[in-house]
C-alpha cells in the first residue's frame, strides 16, 4: 500500500480530499467550499492539521501539504476549538516557515475569538521566541479583517511592547506589527521603547523611520543611521489583504520579518 492510500485510510470523507490537493504555494486557495465541510468535520480536520505523520512525510509527496490545507479549512469554518491546537503548531514546526506564513491568515479568518489564546501564547516567555514572534502576526491579521477588534489587538501589542521584561528582538517585532497596523495610537508607547533602548533598530528601523511609516512625519529629518535593514521594511506600499491571499506579501515589514526568521531558524527539512 502506498503512502497516500495509507494516509487516506486514516481520514473519512470529505477530509480525505485534502490529502490529494498538493502544493500550497501560489496566490489562490483551492475551492474548499465545494468540498462540503461543516462543523461536524472539525475534529478530523484538527487531527489532520496536527498529524506528525503527514508533517514528516516525504518532501516530494502530495499528502505532506494536507496539514496546511486543514489549517485553512479550520479558519474558514471559524473553528474555535482549533485555535489552541493550531497555536501549538508554531512549536512543532519551528524549523519551517509555513506556520508563520499561513497561520496568521487562519487566525484572521477566525476573528476576535482567537485574540485571548494568541495573547496568552505570545506572552508566555517560556516558549521559543520564534513561535511567539510568528504568532504575533495573528493579532495583526485579526485587526485587519475585523475592524471592531482592532483596538483590542493594538492594545495587546502595546502592552507587550511596554513590558520591560521582554527581550529587545521580540519587542522589535512587536513594533513591526504596530507599523503594519499603522497604529498611531501606540506612538507614545513605541517612542518610550526607543527612548529606553529596548528596540533593535535593524528590525523596524529607528524612531524616525517609524514616525514616517505611521504618518507622523512626511519624511526623515536626519540621514538614516548606518545599520543593516531588510528591504521593504520602511516604508512599504499598501498590500493585498484579502483573507484568501497568499501570505508571501512582498514589500511589507512582515515579509522582511519572515526573511529574518527563516535565515535565523530554518534547519534541514525541505518542503517543496
């Protein structure tokens, strides 16, 4: 029995269809709505979404993509019971950039009900910093797709930034998220973090860069300091933010952040 037929035997219809969809790269999601998923399929979707056997499948196999398809369907179903298991994917897949690319969009689909679990997750300093940093973008996506939740998401990010117990690199990525949201209301908190030298300026730029990005300055007043900065961080043009858009968003601070994470964290697993 081949790998696909073995995996298919583990999952009932219509969940087993996700084993055959393959490559998740590209700007459009498959038509999951045509597959007749409903709330009754959530337990099996969660099982697939967290299945280590599929996760560690052959890099050239079709079914290795099935967990990512399951993440997406759970997001479309707004399956509240899937939030905690999906957050743990950040821990389990720390050597892959796929959770950081995909799960924030999934949480964006789930909406405000994901804010508290994400907040608890990113505030837990016992967790790996990669996992916490990757999960931050879930708050940004929720704020972007659910305007009524924006104030709460910005407040969570501002509290994280204002916590002196946090490390500078993590807080620097918090600044990136606030920049993505153009959170002018958090400007005083951001400025305080810079004044207290808690920000690694190679990540979001210096305070002047942030002010330009937030629209508080029309342009830099002084020459930019000599430091390495990833292309696209400052400034960035308006981005495509459709719920089903690809998470490879060139020209954004999130894209630059992912590049930094991949360079620092990626190990040997190949996911083609």
